C-alpha cells in the first residue's frame, strides 16, 4: 500500500495534541455548565434550503449525494457548516419540551467547503452557547454571554493560552448612525466597512460612494464612526459627539448606545480589559439585530476571530411564534491549531498511563495483570508491559511512551517495587496503598517552554 497523503483541511492531532484539544473542550464544557447551560447534540445533516437561509452559497455546503437520492426532499441534504441553523431547527421541533429562556451549549464537528489555510479547515470542532427566549428575550443576556465566553477563554490562560479581547458593537448604533446620515442601504455600508482591515479606509470610502450611495462627507463620517473604540464610557461620548457634529438625531442610535454602554460597564467590573467596544465590527450585522461580538487572541490577531456571535431576533420562527436569541461560537480547531502550531502549550505526556507494570516472564504475566487491576481500581491509569523483555528494555519502552513509573512485582515473597524512571528513585510499594503524586496521576496541559 502506498503511503497515504494527508487531506488538506481535515486536521488530525497526534496523541499529545489530542490531549490539548480534550483539555480545552473540558474547560469549555465545565464553564458552560457552571453558568447553567445544558448540553445538546444535533444531527450532522440538514435540508439544503435551510442551510442556505443565511446567505451562504452551495459551494460552502457539502452535499450528501447518496442521502439526496434516498431522501424524500427535492432540496437535498448537506452537512451542517455551523451549529446555528441546526439549533434553530432543534428549537422549533422541540419548543413544546423546552423551558424558556433555554440555555444551550453544543460542541460538535461541522463541515465547510472553503479553501484551507492557517486556522481554517473543511472539518472542524465548534463550541456554541446560546440563550433563546419565546417571543421575547431581555437585553441582559447580551451582556451575560460574552462574559461567559470571557470566563471560558480566561480559564485557559493558566495553561499558556494568550489573553483574548472580545470586540463588541451594536447593530442599532451602526444602523441608527447611517440612517441618521441619510444612507438608506445599511447592508451595503456594513458590507464595505467590514473590509477596512483588508483594504484600508481610502478604498472603503471609495466603495461607500460607489456601492452604498454615500457622498464623500457621508463616507468619511462612516469611517470616523468605525475608528471609535475603547473599554469605557468614553466610547459612548465619542459616538454622541460625532453624531452631533453631523446633525444625526436617531432614537435607534440612542437605544443602541444605551445597550452598548451597559455591556461595557458590566464588563469593566467582571472582566476588566477583556471586552472592548469597536465600532468597525460589522461582520454578521446584516442578520444580527443587536449586539455583535468578535474575539481575537492577543498577539495573534492575524489569525482572525476565534469566537463570534451576536443577538438575533428572527433566526428561529415558525410563522406563528418567534424565538429570539443571543449566542457565540468558538472555533475550537482554529484555537487548538494555533496553540499547537505556535508551541504555546504542551501535554506533560502523550499517554494517560502513569505506571507500566513490568513482566518478569510470560508465565508470571497474570501477577502483573493483578497489580494493574488493583491500581486501576484506585483510579490510577496503568498498562502492562507488552512483552517479558529484559527490564532495561521495558524501562526504555516506558520512557519512549512518557510513562513516569515502572512497577516490578516481587518474586518469592519479596515486596513489590516501583521506580521513578526520571529520577532513578526506586522504593518498596503496595498496590493497595501506593499512588503517584497528583501531578503525575494524569497527563496535564501546561505552558510550553
């Protein structure tokens, strides 16, 4: 068989990398559950007409041809490219069984047909949290959810993950300001403001004139709004001053500033320096209706947003009932790929085993198995040597696998002994009482270096 060629865009981690990913997932799950979010899992496939509701193209969706032939659906089926569309469908199908506001977290793989590049994959793990209401959802959830994400990502800093900045904006601020300037095509303005980091302000200004119907003064006012950022109430004052200088009077703008100010003030107390108002954040504002969030790793901003989301009012609706919500989504694979690729974190060993029980002879393997069973009953991860080779070879086998201790069963009534192969220390031990130090019991994820 020829040596297989890796498939671009489908990440596979080595065992130590998988331990890092599992640690990240465990931290997210624990944090979400601490805040009262219930875990769900949805099917991998959805009808294509539902997957394309948010404006994605068919090139982004993996169509399942066999299921498409078998399904009694003219639109066909595709793998979900995010967890939002499946969740909206899940809420509608199960509304009679859910207690609202419904707090959900979901950690699953998704598939997206895009060109693979640094941090972008065709198959990847995503972790979402949402709160959905029936008919209405108070604004305070728009304050709570980014702070939950700040707690989840902040809990990873102890293993060497860089700090994050959660950049926030509000659709009402942007739309109120643009309409107050006299610009009617808000979507075109947002679409072009979103290109600021890629093409710069001069080219964006030209696009606003060419595509959004702005004159030069209106275009420059839009760019001035996008340039405002900060982590305190000075942001609100700056927007009001800018609006006043351009004669903008808008109830929608004032409503949005009230909401944005409430978020900034709460974040300054609960997550100081983490949440920053950034008025150029525009991605997703075409379907979000209130707050919008993007998150970057400090020092790794070129990776792009690792966590984004916002408030939506019409994503889930059956015509008679509407379920507004607010949610955020973390690109787990994007985050883990940067942690591993940049050498930011490492696992203390690549296998769970803390102990290798040596085998003196194949006739005595049962004795080694008994020791392993005793240790496992006490919660100590153990494996038995694969062969009754010379003890030196068995020790080298443990060393290659990163196992810190080797256990030698006593012969002819002699006590058992356990050897720390890192220090060379060897002591008598009893399988009913001996245990490794807490730091050695399970592999840990720690800062690299």
